[in-house]
C-alpha cells in the first residue's frame, strides 16, 4: 500500500483556512473598534454559571456600564463622524458574516 500526499492541495487548504480566519477576526475587531468610536460600547450582562471560573457581581456590571457611558460622553467625534463610524461598523460586521458564509459555501459545494 502506497500513501501519497498531495502537498499542493494541502497548502491550498491551509492558505484558505488561514486567510479566512484572519478575515473573520479582522473584520470583527474592526467592527467592534468602530462601534466604540461611534459611542456605542457593547456592554454584555454577565451570565451566572455554576462552573464559571470568574463571574462578575452586579456592582461590577454597573461600574462597567457606567464607565462605558462615561467613555461615550467623552467621544471627540462629531455626530456625522459617529454616524459614519457606525455605518462602517455595520459594514465590517456584514463582511465578517459574508466571510463566514463564503467558508460554509466552500465546505458545502466543495469548489
């Protein structure tokens, strides 16, 4: 029995997977950054899990929400710049979703 590996196909899959991961993470990070610049800091309420390593208290959650609101007030951008940043954030999230959908299509279709 002779096993042969198609190294060009392996490198092609590696390059596509690496570039896909970079695109998804990059667009998501850009979207979050633009959301913060637009004054819409995403604050996620903590969930209580029985096996959680670290769960923040309600006091810490209120403190973080207060800090996010304070940071939004100190934003030096004009309302038009904030609107452009928000549109850019939504576009970056859309591109992130598009990259994920393209990966799913590549898996299903096998092109």
